[in-house]
C-alpha cells in the first residue's frame, strides 16, 4: 500500500545525481527528516530507503511530541563513489533546490553522510534546513542531542530490567563508533558501565583503549553477553537469524531502522529481549533541533524535553507488559492515536 503523501526523484541540476525526497506525512505539521548521502547498489534502493526512513520519521516525530510529520532525503550514490569537494558542494546545492521546491512542506537536516557544515550549503538554497553550526544561526550538530536521548532511553531500560535507572554496574555493547555511537560510549564509560565496542573502521580501536572497553568485531559485539546491545551504525542489523544468537537482555540504540523486517520485534519479544523502538530512542537529535530552532527554548528546557524520551519509553514498556505485546506494537498504537488526534 502506498502510504506516502509525496515522493520526488530528481536529477540534480548541477550534478545529474539522483535526489530522492520522500514526504511521508504532514498530518502533524511540516515533515522533517535528515539528508542521507550514501552508496547504494542501485538508485532504486535509495528510493526504498527513503520510503522506509521517512515513515519512521513520522513515528519518531509523533512520539517525541513534536508538531511535525516525517520525511527524508536520500542521495543514492553508485557503489564506490567518492565525491570531490566541488561535486559535493554542487550536490548539496542541488539538494537545497529540491527541498525549496517543496515550499516548506518538508525541512531537512543532517543524517548519515552529512553534517552541520553541509547544512550551511543547503541553507544557501532554502530556509527549510536545521542544524547549521551556531555561527551560521543553527543549533549545530544533532549528534549530542541524539546521544542524550539514547542515554535517557538506556536509563529507562535499565530501570525496566532491574528496577533502578543506574547505569553503573551494567554492561553495554556499542556497535558503531560514529559521532553518536562514540558519544554514547564515552557517556556510558563516564557513568561507570562495563563496555564492549566495535566499528568497521580499524582506527576506532583507539577509543576502545581510551575508554578501557573491550574491542571486538561487529559480529562479536552483536552477540556479546551484556545487559544492553546498542546499535549505533546503519540499519537492518536485527535479523531473524541473529535473534536466536543474541545474549543481551535489551536492545536500545540510535541506529534508524534496526529491524530487517517488522516481525523481528515479535521474535525479540518472544525471546524475552526488550527492544526500544529505534524511532523512540533516536529522537533526541531532532527534538534538540526543533526545540532550539523552532520553539526557541533555552538549553535547559531543551535538555528536559530530550530527557522525556525516557518517560515515553517507560510508558511504552509498561503498556506493552500489561498487554503482553512488544514495545513496538505499543508504539505503533500510540503513533496511530497521535496521528488520528492530530
Ligand atoms: N537525522 C536525524 C534523525 O534521523 C536528526 C535530524 C533530522 C535533525 C532532521 C534535524 C532535522 O532524526
């Protein structure tokens, strides 16, 4: 079933590269979601990713209590493509033009493969862009806000598992040490947790040494014997084949679209593994951006808004346990209710 309001696929005017903007829903307000620039086997895979990621943004924004719908931009690059600085700049201008054509129905921000500086370039073409650096009038990188939200989600999860939100004395496996994963790992180490970490880039091992964490391969990290598995890289890691191998008690992380298919939520539930819906745990970045840039809230109020991710998750865990369903099912019901009420 086609559930999106609008999907645009354009050849960039300057680069000829395909630019996909999926507007899933504007029921609650302007659709928001970041701009992903990534390599895909085929540009059509990028369209599919944009479809999935934009509908997840509708759920993310609805459950974060934002008056925003969901959208996403994906620029699918052919395998192996590395952009030189000039082409990259032209591509970001192309993205800005496509966003601007949507007349404010969609606003963009950073995502995998883009950062705050890139938003300045997009912002030369359209005002509908978030997370420019502070010097350029924005709220900066979304990564620290995302990491704060993940920490709130982890405290809520540990409280659900063991009755108290203290992170010390608990163990975590962080898979992916990009800007968010590294930040989460640092904060967990500072809180006195035991850490297992991994990344596909060998150079990330230095962070493991710095944090006194066990450095393992991503495959080993996924099946590590820890309290909580923290997926912080690309999506699709939770597959039907992996679920029987898991040795964690819960899975909570910032990666978008962690399930290879929706039924994996039920497989996790049947194994007694608590799964925090990714679109709840990863909302801190967009909450920080919207509260700072649209609502103009001061930093302490923004921080409290991000912290509310913990309360949302506790409520989902409670209602799921009461109904003996997965938190994913509770979350879907809540999204439907918010959209119906919006
Ligand atoms: N890309 C991030 C997310 O998936 C954060 C973000 C998107 C921030 C759009 C601002 C605007 O939530």
